[in-house]
């Protein structure tokens, strides 16, 4: 039965990829509109592609360096298993591919969306949404495809007589985590590089164009406009694609590894296998249900905003409702231990995602009090806007944290069969909750990814002079996307927290394997106890390494972990600041030196601005990203296993809260400005508007560079720790 | 020998108080200058006193509520020992008294400093510094006085036959921690209330006066000027006094409790007594050496800025050098176990404080690159100033965290005799390091507290029209104070981290006592082990409650702890924003409605502004402060002991990093503005200046409200947990 069920996983991944290809072809058949529209789109496309090429070159160098390091560790010193370097590479490759394909689609779709929006809102939505769906389906399709590919490859390659079956499955799942590290590394570079690119261009374009010269957003007279639009693609599309590919794979792989670990040494190979494939199956069925949801997004030809929003909600809600029902069926068919409670964990995961999403919406949408009050604080100038926005962002961390805490406790409690000492099953429950949260990623990502496409379509419409009406429609699509995207962001950030915990547990598993490779067979525990390593529980490893909260190495690791989150944010914030300053100077120079530019008589030098953003991003992304890779290794070498666990937990708890703070403060500033632009507190051009524009500009790197990168930082540090565990167990200073 | 040595403690505390009284009398003999100066000073003094009265009323109500609660727990349910309610009250009383006396001195000193500064810079320094020394000596004097008083009282009142001698000493030291909770509660209200007051007035005065009306700081035409000057006194003086009283007592009490715990059940009562009095003795000798340092601050009559700075540094450096030497002598005389290593821990503590101070100076002083670059970012407007400042602040957390981590590991390692499993002695070493760091508080606080006095003197000079020269001198004194205060802040923040850890360890001790009170005699450990409770080590308690990093209750507590730090900051930021907005409206109203105010023909309604700040602070301080008290109790009731420990650790690691971020970002913004005002990047009145003023305004609540309050939050949550431990051990939901 379970072997048969397993084949659903590769099958549904292939189905997703086929459908993505079909939607792509369908989109390509649409017209790009006037030659000017096509020309602008091709400008943006070429800028984006040339940036991505640059970025992939840089990342390739980092990957080569890391693969050499891993190869030395694996083949030279036997500190790692031999699959690590290759698995690492493929993870990075597929994560990059997801971003690339999503971005390619988006850059082809923007002019087509603008053209379609000339006809009707609904037509515009269809093109944009289907293009967003390409990205959603590519991410989940490639993700599950890789996972099943690697699973089958390892299953086939590792000889059955080398070890007992439960140990083998454990070996397979932990090796697959390496492929997650590849994805995380790629994702971090994509998020940080793309984030710096897009915000340098955006901040630069806004500060000189909107604030100083007083011309509208995306005005063709602004030299940074093309760079700004390129930025939306490389940051919000390619960056997000790589990011969510990583989240998706990370949660499934971590949960599979926990499933394997929960049954290691019990001899119950069948149940272990079920626990390993359960997360994959939930994800696979989630793909099928996402596809149903995507097709359910249909409206009448002359639909208004409300109907459109409703039809999008119908799609996502339908998928979520179905996955809940389907999970019960899957886990019942699998006949896994404690299947009812595990299914409830999936509901909990979904509920946590929805609560975080709703809370994000409440704190950042101009339909609610907090953001309206933030706009009002503009009456007393930009300083009070900043103070209030930071206050709002910090307070907004409360509900998400409480939701995640409730999710952790309840999913653990249920999965452990109401017995807190059943650590392995409890942690597995947390993993299953995170998989549940991301299971309908196919559709939630579609509703998230079409926003930037609509935004770009708006830019295209503005630059091609299509007129107010079209711009209004694309703006409506964009803001529609913002509402649905809030939920998507909630899922991404919530899953980062839960996956971070699941990865932490996988780290312990990796420690076991590392110790065994070093020849350790027995763990010496306090009070003169000892236990065979293959029988040791999570708690035994905690005792062996004294990972309690009174161990100064754990405490040191925690301080460093908290600091890492802040340092990383600070570095990316400053990177945006520096790159934006260069952009501002360039735009000012062009306004000054190119005569007739503001009258629309001379064409600005778009290419130079694109180049400045590209260089800035390339230059600035390396240090913070490498830091994320080096920190866990260095902490391990100094403080050993307890230090690393402290680092991961400290980084997770601080990073999660910091990420929510930054994302929500940034979102609220953005919408507070929009609220004023809608005509409140004096409307566009008023003092209050100028004050909220400052807030919006500060918020840009908050919500699009530092905040989302933190999600990946949390997981990448865990992934690095897992891959380098072999080194950490063999030597440390203290 | 050791009994004789103990008497140094009360003796030096009384000496400090006598000297403070002498300095006070000496200051009062100086002339207040012209009648206008005296009148303005009396305005400020009355405003400050009336605010403090209001605040103490409010705090008294909270104290009454808590004392009733503690009494019910102690006398009704036997969940606490009977001394708790009274000890709690005295701690609060003395903390408040420290703030009150410091503020009273400061408000009398401001006009006198301005008058003295008319004659020479040196004369001004002497009056201001001696008045600052009053505060320094009052804080350390009252602190050690209370500690020795309570120690003697409990020693005398608890009958020797009720328990064995080591258990008795343990009981005494943990009871004394309650008195620390009283001090923390008072300090939090003082910091939060005073911080809101001062920043509402400051932000309000700056936004309308400096930015909109274009009149200088402290101009008598600005209706918020008096409120601003009152704010400096209630926030920077009274708030800081209560805060450091709490830090000082907290570190000594926590270390004493750890010293008692390290020897409980060994039967070595003598060594236990030595370990308890060692921190008190180091502090007592620190007082004597501070006094020497204070008298060493002497300069020639016509000394310039450089000489003044040098003479201040000579004072603090001399005290620090002497305390290192003295510690070796004290611990050798005490003949305490491992005395050489413990003395080295004191050096480590001092070194950590100095490193944090230097790093603060580097990141926030306009003499160094980071702040200069921050000023430069003003070229592209206020948004980039904010982005760069936040980036700078976040990056600036790195060195302090590494210093604290090194301090934790090294002081633990040394004190444990290079054996990480010797947890009790290791933690005692961390405590000793924190005591070492604060031992010279008498003089470091003097160099810190004279800054606000000089600032106020400047305000007085401005309002009384004393002319440029005097104002320049008081500004010079103020900025001189900023440099020395950086070190003081480093000590305050570093000691909060170390004391937080020491308090955490004391919490475990309290758990033991709570369990014993409930009748538990044996702890059931994992793997079917059990141990008698009076023989259980720290690690055994960790096992008993499963306080490992894989326990979901611990993880939940950590997430909540991180969130608490952010929520608390957000609430206080918003409080300042709201109160400042009200102030802005009032100042604008007065400018509009009172004719002739800007021409200096009509007197503004200062009293109304004072009233607005007072009401705002009163109103806004209650919720965040109560939250800090409720959070550990609620977490304990839901998640039990593991949850509380997670909460404290999560709050400590995130809160420490967040506090440094906020303090340094705020400091850098302040000085970036000053750097521009010194004539760089266009100087006063330029676009860059306007941009940096926005940064400075945002930085105000960062560095003077939220940042410093976090230091107290960290410790108050631990104190509450300690006092409420009896409740937590007896019941929890999970």
C-alpha cells in the first residue's frame, strides 16, 4: 500500500510541471500590445536576465568553494557521507532554476497583463494570476521532483547489507537535508542580492523622482525606472521563488528526517517508512488540490473588485479545506501510528498560518486602525511616522508569536499522544504541522507572485503612456494581491519558525551519525549512566552534551544567535542604504547633466542605473551571506555541539520575532502612505504625505530585504550546522 | 577574620552617605546667580518634584497591590516565606529614594553650575561633577546599607535551630533577592515613566520649536522648554538613579545567593559565608576606591577641555586599577576557594564593561567614522538617515555580544577551576564578574550623572539669557560627559546581561526552596534515578524539569521571551509617540493662540506643557510595566518551570541585543546631528541638518526610553520569577 502511495509524489510533481508549462504557453500566446510596450518589457527582461546571470556567476563561485570544502571533509577526512557534495549542488541548482523560471515568466507576462488590462480588470487578472500560478507550480513541482528523485536514487545506491534498514532510511533522509542546504544557500543569495537590488533602485527612484522632482512613480523621465522594474522581478519574483522553494523542501525534508529518527532502532521498518513518506504525500496531495484551487479562480467577464477578491479567496480556501480532509484520508490509508492526532497537527499548522496572515493584514492594511493611525502620525512630521511605525511593528509581533507557540505546543502534544516525554514523535508532529502549513503552496504562491507581475504591468502601462484607466486596473490587481499575499507571507514566516525547530531536531540526528562515524558506540551520561548510541533518545543526547540552559556554552551560543539576526539585518540595511545613495547621486546627476530630461525631450540613461543596482547588489550580498554560513561553523569549532544548538535556538527565537517586526513595520509604512494618497489627511502632495513617504522609503528594506532574508538565515544556519555536524563532533575548543 | 571583614560593608556605605551629604552641602553653598536663574531653576525643580510625587503615588498603588498578593501567598498559602512582602517594600522604597535624592541635588545644581560656568569651565565642571558624585554615592551608599541591614536582620531573626546553617544562609540570601524585586519594580516605573516624560517633552519641543518655528533649543519662547528641562531631571537623573540602584543591588544579591547555593549541603558553613560576603566586600572596597577617584578629579584653574577629560579619566581609571589590586587582597584575606581565579573574574568583568563602553563610543561618537558617515547619509534625506542609523545600531551589537560571551565563558571557566561540570562555582564566577563590573559605580555614575546637570545648566543659561559663552561651556561639559557616560552605559548594559544570568541561577535555587516547602524531599530524574533534594545540583534540577532545548515548553518560553522584549519596546515607543503628539499640538496651539509669543512679548504657558508630559507619562507607563510583572507569572502558570526558564533566557538574549541596538542607534543619531551642527555637510539650517534632526528625534525614545528600560525589564522578569517560584512549582497547565 505505502509503496504504491509513494508514487503519487513523483507523479503529482510531474503533473505540476506540465501544467506550469501549459500555463506558460497559454500566457505567451497573448499579445504584448504596442511596440513601445514590447520594447519596455524587453528592456526590463534583459536587465533582469543580465542581473540574474551575474548573480548566478557569483553564487557559482561560492558553491564551488563550498563543494571543494565538503569534498575534502567527505572524501579526505571521512567527516561526512559521500553524497553530500552532489546533493548540495543539486539543491542549489533547482532553487536557482525555480527563481529563474518564475522570473522569466513574470518578465514575459508584464506587458501582456497591461495589454489585457486595457480590455478589462478580469482579463488582466487572468493573465497575471495564471503567470503567478506558473511560479507556484514550478516551485512545488521542482521541489517534490527533486525530493522523490533523491529518495529513489539513495534508496537504490546505498547497499542494503551495509547497515540495518532503519539506519539506512535515517541515512537517506539526513543526506537529503544536504540538498536542502544547497537550496538555502542559493535562496539566501537570491533574497539578499535581489532585495538589495530592488530596494536600492526603488529607494533611489522614489527619493529623487517622487520627493525631489515631484514626478509620479514609474515615470519614464526617471532614469531609475527601468532599474526599479527590473528590481521587482529579481527581488520579489526570483528571490521569492528561490526562498519558497527552500521553505517547501526544507519543511518536507526536515519532517522526513524526524520521521526516520523517531523509529530508528525500533526495528519497525514499515512504520518508519510511513513516517518518512507521510510529509511527502501530504505535499503531493496538496499539489493536486492547489491545481483544483487554481482552476476554481474564475469570474464573470465583467466582475468587479469584490468579486475578484472573492474568487481568489474561494481558490485558496477551497484548497485549504480539501487538504484538511485529504490529510485524514492519507494518514488513515497509510495507517500510521496516531494518525488522527497527526492529522489534527496539519490543521493546527494551517490555522497558525492563517492567524499570522490575518494578524499581518490587521497591522499592515489601511482598512484597519493601526495603519490609519500611522498615517495620522504624519501630521507631526516624518520623525513621529518612524517612531509610530517601529512601535507598531514591534507590537505586531505578539499575535504571531502566540500563534506559533500554541502551534508548537499543541502539535507536539497531539503527536506525542499527550505525553511530553515522547520527544521524537512530538517533534515529528511539529514538522507535520509545518508541512501542512505549506502544503497548498502551489496556490498561495500563485496569489502572492501575481502581485509583482501586476505591479510591473502598471510600470509598463505608465511608461508606455497607456493612460490612467489601465494604471488604475493594474494598481487594483496589485492591491488585491497585497491582501492575499498577507496570508502567503504568514505561511512563509510561520513555516520558517516551525521548520527551524524541525531542523534543529534533525541536527541532533546528524550528531548521532557523526559520532557513529567517529566510532562512538556508547554515550556516557551524567550520574555514571551509559547508553548504546543507537538506542539513545533526543533527551540522552541533550544530557550527553549537557545542552541545558545553565551551560555557559549554550548561553554563549544563544547570545551569538540573537546577535547574528541583528547583525545580518544591519548589514543588509546598510547595503541598501549605500547602494541607494549611489543611485540617488546618479539620478540627480542625470537630471542635472542631461538637458531636457524632465521635459520628456531627452531619454535618460536607464542602463547606467541598472548597472549601478547590479553592481551594488553583487558587491553587497557576499559578506552577509557568507557570514550566515561561517557563524555556525565557527561557533561549533569554539563551543562545540551545545554552542551550536544555542546559536540555532537564539537565532530562531530572535530572528523570527525580528523578521515579523521588520516585515510588518515595512508593510504598514507602505500602506500608510497609500492611505494618505487615497485622499486622507490632506492627500497627495501634503505635508502628511511627504512624512509618510519617508516612512515608506525606510520600510522598503525592512519588508523586502532584511525581513524576508531573516527567514532564510534562520534555516540556512540550521542547514549548515547539520552538514558540518561531522566537524563539530570531532573537535571544539571548549 | 571574615566576620571582621564583613563590617567594612556597612561602614563604607555610611561613609559614602556622609560624603554625599557633605558634597550636597558644599554645592548648596554656591550662588544660584541672578534672580531669573533662580526663578527658572525653581520652576524646573517644582515641575520635577510634582511629577515625582505623582509617579510615586501611582507606584505606591502598584506596590500595595503586589504586597497584598505576596501577603496572601506568604501568609495564606505558605507559597513564600514571610519576609517577602516587607523586603519587597523596602527595596522599592530605597530605589525610589535614590532617584529622589539624586534629582533633588540635580535640580539645585543646575543654576549653580550655570553660574559657576560664567567664571570658568573648570568651576562649572567642579560644581556639576560634585553634584553628580552625590548621586553616585547615594546610590552605592543606600544600596550597600540596605544589603547589610537586611543581612544582619535576617541573620538575627531566623532562629538557628530551625534549619542547618548552610540552609539558613541560603534562605537569607534568597529572601534578600525579594528586596531586589522591589528595587526593580520601582526602577522600571521610574525608567519608563521618566523616559516617556522626558522624550515626549523633548520630541515635542524639538519638532515644533526647532523644526517648524526655527528657534534654538531651550529658547524661553518655546512653551515646552520647562517641560523638557524637567524631563531631563525625571528621566536622566531620577530614572537613572533608580535603575543603577537596582543594577548594583541586583548583582550583589544574585551573586551572594549563588555563593550560598554553591555550598549548600556541604556542611562547609565557613566557606559558604565567605562566598556570600565576597561580593559585598568587593562592592564595599569599590566605594572606598571610588571616593579616592572622585577626589582625584582635580584640574588647574584654567584647564582646557582636554585636561578636563583627562582628569575625569584619571579618576575612573585610578578607581578601576585599584579595585583590581584590592580584589586580590580581599579574596586572599578571605582565603576563599580558588581565590586567584575569582579575582581574575573581577578583571574580566571590568574588561567587558570597558570594551562595551569603548565600542559604544566608537559607534556613537562623532569623532569616529560610523557616526560621520551617518551624518553624510543625510545628503539623501531623512529616510536614508533612518535606514543607516538602524543599520549602524544593529551592526554595533556585535562587539558587546562577543565581549559578554567571552566574559561569560572565561569567568565561568576560571571560577569553576577549568571544569565546566562544576556549574555552581562557574555561575558564581559570572556573578563575581558582574559585581566587579559595577564595583566602581560610585565614580562611574558620577561621571554619568553630571551630564544631565550640565545639560540643564545650559538650559538655564539659555533661558536666562546668559549669552553664548556660558552656553558653550555648559555644552562642552555636557559633551565631555557624553564621552565618559559611554563607559558608564557599557557597564550598565553589560552588568544587566551578567546579572540576568546570575538571577536565572538564583531562580533554580528558589525552585529548590519552593519544592521543599511543598514537602518534596526526593527528585525523580530520568532513567529511573532519584536524588535527595538537598543534594541535587543545578544539573539535576535541569533534568528533573527537562529544561533542555528540545522541550517544547522551553522553546515556547523562549519565543515569548523574545517577543516580550519587542512588545515592551513597541509599547514604550508608541507611548512616547502619543505623548509627543499631544505636546506638539499644545505647542502649536500656543504659538497660534497666544499673540506675541514668538516675538518674546508674551510668556508661554509652561505649566500646561509640564502637565501634558506628566499626564502622558502617568497614563502610558502602567501597561508596559505591569506586563513585565505579569508575563513571568502567566508563563509559569501555563508552561511551568521550563517555560519560565525559557522566557527568562529568551528575554535576556533578545533583550540584551535589542537594548544595545536601540541605545547605540539613538546615540549615533544624536551625535550625527551634532556633527552637522559643528559645521559639516552644510551645518545648521541645511537640508542635511534637517534630515539629521529627524534621526535625532527618532533616536530620543530609542536611547532614553525603550533602550534603558529593557535593561530593567530583563532583570525584573527574573526577579518576579524568583519571587513567584513558589506558585510556579505548585501548579501549571502543561
